[in-house]
C-alpha cells in the first residue's frame, strides 16, 4: 500500500520571523567583504588580483551549491537541508573570522558560499506551509529582509573592522546566523520529503564545473605575471580546457544534468545568457574598481577613504539595486523585456564612460555606481523573467539555472580582469596602481557592454498581452 503523507503543518508569524532573521544575518555576512576589500588587501598583503578572487569566491560556490540544494531539499525535506547548509555557513564564518592569512580566508568564503542556497530553500518552506496568498507576502518579506541585511552589512563592516578588527567583521554576523538558525530549527516544522528523483544529483558535472570555474579564476589572476610564470600559466590553460571539455561531455550524456546544454540551442535562452554574462562583466568591473578608487591615497589621485566611509559611499548603490527589481517588473509588463534590457544597457554604458572620463570627486563615483547598480538590476531581472516565461513550465528551473551560471561567470571574469589590470599597472615597490588602469578598466567594460546592444536588437519584445 502507498503511504499517505500528512498535510504540511501551517506555520505562524514566529516561524516566518525566524526565516526573516536568518535572511538578515546571511545578507549581512555576505556583504561585509566589498566595502572592506581595500582594508583586507592591506592587512593580508594581497595583490589586486588576489583581492578580486576573494570578492567572488563566495558567489562561485553559491552558484554551484544552489541547484544541488534544491534537489536535495525536494528529496529529503527543505528544513533538513537548510539547517545543514547553515551549519556549513556558520563553519565558514568562523573560519573567516579566525583566518590568519589569505588561503584560510578563501576557505572560509568557500564554505560561506553555501548561504546562497539558503534563500530558495526558505521560499520552498514558506510555500509548503502557507496558502498561496500568504506565501507570496512571506516570500516578499524574507527577500526584503535579505536585501536589508546586505545594506546593514555594507554599513557596519567598516566601523567594526576599524573599531575592533577584521576578525569581528565576520564573527558578529556569524553569531547572528548561529542564533537565527537555532530559532528556525526550533520554530519551523519539518516538511515531508518529496518524490525521490531516480536520476539523482549530477555530482560529476558539479565537480567538473567547479574545476572549470576555479581554474579560470586562477588563469585570470596569473595573467599579469605571464612573463615570470609562462609554464604555470600554460599548464593552467591546458587544465582549464580539460575541465571545460570534460564538463561539456558529461553534461551531454547525463540523464539529469546540472546544466542542460541542449537548452542553449533555444534562441531566447542563449540570448539571455549572452546578455547576462556581458552585463554582469560590466557591473562587476564597477563593483571592484569603485571601492579601490575610493581607497587610493588622497595625495595621489584618490580620496583616502576608510572602510567606514566606503560603506557609506556604496549604500546608495545598494538601495538602487533593491529598487531595480520592482521597476524592471513594471517596465517589462508595460513596455516589454527588450525595451527594459536596452534601456538598462544604455544606462550602464553611459555610467561607465562617465566614470572613465570623470572621477575626481566622490559624488562622481557615487552617482556612477548608483546608475550601474540600477542598470544591472533592470537588465538581470528582465532577462531572468523573460527566460522563465519563454520556456515550458517544466523547463523553468533548467533555463534559469543557465542564466545563473552565466551571471556568476560574468561577475567572476569582470572582477578578475579588473584585478589583473590594476596588478599590471602597479609599479614595482608601490601599492598604488596608475590612474590610467582605472580609466582602462571602465572604458573596456563600457565597450564590451555596448556590444550587447547587437544582441538586444534580435530579442522578441516580450510584452505581455
């Protein structure tokens, strides 16, 4: 006889509040590196390329963990997987807090990357335990609190790092994550596991994609030193080709691939992936270069900003990013996704060109960063939504996972290229790169982003009737 599963237990405000507290804590922990990156580079004696790697390693891990977490949550129950993921995140936060050097800090960030899979699992739990109308409200609350946590982390990281130490910058939000995870474990009822997927998780594909992304980052990080390490760089390029080729071969044969490469043959999907990659390259250049420019000593060509000041300068951009999603949704419904993406690209190119030409005042960088954050939010939201609605309902997860992977790859490549440009332009014996490196970075990002307009011309309008 087939066992009948009991209906899920309805949850109250306390359980939703616990998920919200967890979202605030993880959002804060995720955001502490960006405003304090110049400080971390000084204290740990990092090159700009190593700093770029530190700024993206969490995101790379998250992109790899998220699809696996979703499958395991379906199979074993969302709460069970969420609690285990958060145990990994807490371990990563403690490793980051205690890290004496860059390799240990990178390990901590890799473990912290598991937090990216926590938000979708929170949404699964809310949908299982609440009616449709209430679950939409709860998902909106949890999402908003995650963004709010990110803003809090951006603002507080600098004062904590400068007033206490960089160790407390990671330790305090980690303590909050531990406490909120304990509350979720106590207040959230267990959800019944779903139907088992006979195909299971594509572990070979996951491992090969991990190797591909990590090797790509190493290649980009070592590129400025090619003259001194040509054999090492050549070996890494060959290893990258082997990983990428092996991953493509495995994904083509897998019964349940992590990323369905066949989906890329669909015009709506590959166009969204190309646009997402290019737009995220442009965005990540600004995300990396703007804080670095703020931190350049004032007796050179920069502003000598502290980590606390950098956090305040970046806050308007974080607010703009949080508003971009709703604005993009309204714009796509009224004018179509192609119009929204085109407008976002034009706005981003304008901002990047302006930053390359004029960056002598703090407000120049603040306004430029706001424009780029808004443009990125407009574009990526419209592209993800357009991709999700352009495929069959059963293919939504596969299609959007492709966009997710290209989004992470775009951020990673943009940050590493920016770091390589600064490293190559830093004179021997100096910690300050030439000002021309920033101009070059912004200009290259503007040119690459502008090329994406050739793809937007071929998109369908995507207007909902």
